[in-house]
C-alpha cells in the first residue's frame, strides 16, 4: 500500500485546499482590499504632510536665529533635546487629524444622518395586569398576554 493512497493523507489535502479556498475568498472580499488601499493611501498622505510641515511650515516660524525645525533645548550634560522635531510631529498630526475630520468624518456623518431612517415615537401605556409599558394601540399585552380593551383610535 503506497503512502498516497492512505485515506488520512488524502483528507489532509482536501482540508488544505478548503482552508486555502476560504483564505482566498477572505482576501478577495471588498472590505479587505479597501482597507489595504486605505492604509497605503494614508501612509503616503502622512509622508506628504510630514514633508510639507518639515520643509515649508517650520522653516517659516523663527526660533531665535534658526528655524523651528532645528531648535534644540541645550542640556548641561550633553546632547540637547530636539524640540523642533517634536513640534514638527505635533503640527503634522494636527494637519492629518484636521483633514481626516473635515474630509472623512463630517461628510460621512452627514450622509448617515441624511439617509438613516427616522425613529417614530410610539405612544405607550401601562398594562393594567402586569404594569409593563406597551403601545397604546395594542390589544394584547406582549408580556403577560392578557387581552386588553379595544384599541383606542387616534
């Protein structure tokens, strides 16, 4: 009897093919591809904003005789603290956060608010038998199943 003809080994191959098929279906779903594209675009956008802040914004802001990007806080025991680099990172973060808020969060929120179904307020009354809140138009209590008086017309 050969090693390939054993039933347990052929089941392993089928299991592996089913697993790989499921993985392929997962990867090719739209959500995963959209997420991957979003991450790549976000990283590229962040590098553009970082370059903009480092090369254009902080050289304009003076910090003594130098630009803000090269500002160091001198320490008595050696190397200084690169405060300017930290300020560059903070400005970059604020720009990225503002762009995300104004161009992603606000439009999506407005779109969801526009197309979200409006909640309809239902007038409630108390069941005389079990004291649970039920709609006014109900003819039977959903909690104790008691038959109620005729539904009152509006």
